[in-house]
C-alpha cells in the first residue's frame, strides 16, 4: 500500500471518529458511518470495482463468470448490481411545497405546488405566474409575490419578497415591501389581508429539510468500471438508456455496453447499433469526458448448464479485446483509479456531513432566534415599570372615583330634601297633606274631625298612605342613586371604574385576578333597610260640633243684650221727660222683639258661613302636625338610605382595593416567574451559543479534510 493510500485511509479513520461522535444526534450520521466503513474496506481490499447491470440476470451472471475466469483481471472486484426498477435519477426532488388554500362559496379548495431548487416562483393574478390566482380575488395583485431558493447556500432554504399593493402577511405579520424574508416550515402566507377570507388566499410553506439528504447512497459512486449487459435481439429500453446516461455523469473510469450476441448468431443487429449510436451521440452532446464502448460478446458458453463451455475461435478475439480494454496501463494505474474513486466517495460523504451540520446549525440558529424572542417578549424591567405604573394609576382612579361619587351623592341628598324643589320628598309630603280635606265623622256616639283624600268614598288611613308615599318614593330614589353610582357618576360609575382598571391592568403577563374586575356588582335591597311600619301620628281629633239653636241662643243673647241695653238707656232718658214706667217697659219689649226679628237671620247666615271655616282651621292644625311628622320621617329615611349607600360604597371600595392588591401580588409573582424563566432562557442561550461555536470549529475542521 502506497503513502497516498495510507494517508487516504488515515483520513477516512478521522472522519469515522467525527461521525461516530455525532451518530447519536441524527440517524443520517449512522448511514454515513456505514458508507465510510464500506469505503474504508474497499480501499483496504485494494481492488477497483467493476459493476455489472442487466435487465436479464442470466446475462449478468454469464459476464461475471467470464470475468472471474480471467486471471489477468485479478485487480478487479466484480459485482452484479441490481438493475433499478424505477429510475428517478433525472426526476427532481422537491423537499419544499407550497399549499394554496382558496375559499369560495362552494367551500375551501387546496392545491399543492412543489418548489424547484432553481428559479423563482411568481404568485399573482396575471397570466404567466407559476401560481395563478383567480381574478375574483381582487385584493391580490397581478404579480403579488416571489419565492426563490436562498442563493449561495449548501442547505436548501427559501425566501419570499412582497411586490403587492395590499400587502403580504406571514403568520399575520405584514412583510416589508420589496424586501426578502426567509421562510420557515409551517409559515402561513396570506395575500391581501392578515387573515383568510373570500377576497384573499393563503399559502402554507412546507419543507422537509432532511429530504435532500436522503437517497444519497448511490451505488454508481462506488463503481470504477460500468458494464451494462443487453440482449442484442431486443431494442435498448428506456430504462437502460436512463441508466447509461446516469452512469455517464458519474465519476466512472470506463463505460461499456456489452451486447450478448448468443441469439443473433454472433452479430449485433443494425437496429441495436443505431440505438447505441443515438445514446452515444446524446452523451457526447452533454460534454461527458468518457467514451461509451459497445462490446459484442457471445456469452452462451458461460450460461448455467451450457452444453458448450469453450469459446469458439471466431469469438475469442472479441473476448480478448474486451479484456484488453479493461487493463489499466502504467505502474500504479489501478491504485490511482482506486484512490480517485475513494477520494470522490469521501468528498461525497464530507459533503453529506457538511449538509447535516448546516442543517443542525440552522436548527441552532432558529433556537437562538426563539430564545432571543422569548427574552425580548419578557423584559422584566419594562414589565416592572408597567406594573408599577398600572397599580398607581388604578389606585389614583379609585380614590378620585369614590371621592367624586360621595360628592355627587351629597348633592343628590340635598336635592331630595330641598323644600323649594318640586321633586323633593318634603314637597311631595306637603303637597299630599295640602290635598287632604277635613271630614266630620260620627263613631260610637262621638264626633270626630278626620283628614281624608279627595273623592274618598270610604274612610282611609292617611298614615299608611303617607308612609307608603315616603317609603316608595325614597326607595325609588335610593335605587336610582345606586344605579347612577354603578353606571353614571364619576365617568361611567363603578362599571366604568372596573372597566378602566381592567384595561390598565391588561398587560403581559396577564393575571387570573383580572376576572374579578368583570364580576357583576350586587344590587342594594333598600326595602329591607327601611322600616315596614312606623308610629302613627293623629290624623283626626274629637270635634264638638255646635248646633244652630245653641249658636243662635249663644249669639242672640249677647247681641240682644247689647242692643237692648242701649235702647233702655235711651228710653230711660226719654221716660224722664215723658214719665211712666209702664210705658217704658212696653217700649223695651217691643224694641227687643224687633231686634230679635232682625238679628236672627243674620245669625243664621253667620252660622253657616263660620261652620266650614272652623272645620278648615281645625283641619289645618292636623295637617300641620301630620306634614311636620312625615317630613321628619322622610329626612330620617333619607339618612338611612344614605347610610346604606355609603356603607355599600365602602364595601365596594374595600373590594376593589383587595382586587388591586391581589392583582399587584400576582403581577409581582408573575414577573418573578418570568425572571426565573429569563434566567433559564439565558442559560439555554449560552449553551446554544457554545454549541454554535463548537459547530463552527467542526465545520472548519471539516473544510480541512477537503484540502487534504
């Protein structure tokens, strides 16, 4: 073994050590390790490889038997290779695919478009686009976007560029127009809007990065001399043509097509010669620096159980010529071919290793991006400031709110007790009592003066009515005030305060206690707070009604006495001059009778005039007492309602204060947890960066192998 071979073997061993360390990272490294072991064994054997292909196993075995029988070809290792059933060597691999989703009235349609590794893909409504969008999608531009493979990279990756008017979005984030952005597997590309609808389309980018590393184990890479055995009585098939073309592009030293002439009397038909010439011409046009040779051989003596095992004299020269063409001239010629082929195989494996390392490095880069994104999305200093600012703002909002509500509640209380206001409860009580009328009723032999409502047909309990008036009016007022407190006062009431607090606290990281800010506020049951029954005040009095006779007797006596006294005085004076007591008495009696006759109608008139006035005067006294009592009662009820509303406000104040404290504690705990996660992210980031440095060093070492 020469120095060159030793160095190459040493190089393979070093590669095997490198791959062995990485075999537990990816399965593909294990496959490379097996390939390197096969290459090392091939180099150790020191023989060049001749591979025999044929659609007819009998012919391949016959040629192999002949070659093994020739002692001059001991430098060769002969192998019968399996003829490929489905040649895909020229069929392009598509590790990346664009999945187009279209929404219409008939439903959603999905179409798959494989991405070639060369050229650009244009998407739009204009004819000529590789992915043509229907014209009904009017938010899509004629040439909306381009997708291409990232140039100058060993590892396949693709990038996208927006050329549209209405924009292109990746995962709902708008792209910068005319700027290239790298695509990641699973990216959702939406054209014309951030979400999929009947005016837009969606494209999903699918990419299997490992696919380009598959199917690398090409048997032709381990082939130094290629032999395809055909049956000369058959035309060369399409599969055989494809195999020849593939072999012509491989790093092969010699290329033969052996035509078995056993069925054509030792001659190659002209049709087979023409077909071969066409293939040879095609290969020459592709500038392949390799001569394709057609070798006619009569292989029947080497068939199993052949009746004649000796080569006829007239065929021997062709066998000799074929063996002669297999010989490698010059000293060390075989070793040079072996080293050249093994070196090419090693370079191929180095390229596979490099691709795998690029893939892993790309994965590391993506991990770094994700970890850095986590760090950016969880900046605790910013979160602390936001949380602190939110707490201060909500506390300030709360204090201002309750101060303003109490002020507005005090104003409302003053309004409900304003005796000069038509809407106040005091005015309502006074109006009610003013509308009561005094009525004389007789009960159990007594006469009473009683206050009743107008148009009352039966006696009514004025106390109950006024209590009902005060109670219902003030309960309605109290409920309206609570409603105002909840929805109106101080810029939206309690609901507005809670909503503003929710919006202020709705920062990242969110906390569970925020839900407490959207819980409904309980109602105030004022009917249970106010007393159902009260002490009654007198709405009637015992009333002594004066009869007409008594009134006449009482008033006639006084009226007649006064008049008669004056008359008597006057008559007494006259009588002094006239004389006679008898005449004096007659005059007095007559005058008295005359006075009675004239004053009685007047007194009767006065009686009927004074009677209702007296009733009204007595009724006013009762009304005044009744009004004063129920106005005092109303003030007392207002105080109770105010006390209840104030207590409920205090309860809400304490409740919201407790929620704010809980949210503050949860935010602090969440920020602390975020800081812990940040610390872990930073540790992971450092580990990944160390791995990146290690990969860079290993890639640099790998490049050294190429230079050896």
